[in-house]
């Protein structure tokens, strides 16, 4: 996996975590994503694991 791909995966992961945190604090409300907040965190950590290899 190239460094560019790893960087992209890390950026996507960080964006998901920031989005989750903002939704958890009710600063941003996206009703469609609300039921999937747990899975957003899981996907984010999986992306970080894949990018770290």
C-alpha cells in the first residue's frame, strides 16, 4: 500500500471521529447517520488499523 493511500485512510478516519464527536455533543445533527454512530467509530478504527500496516 502506498503512502498516499495510507494518508488518505488516516484522513478519512480522523474525519469520521471528528464527525462522531460533533454529533455526540449535538453540535452537528445528521439524522440519517445518528443510528450508525457506533459503526462510524468502528469503521474509523479499522481504517486506522489498515493504514498502520
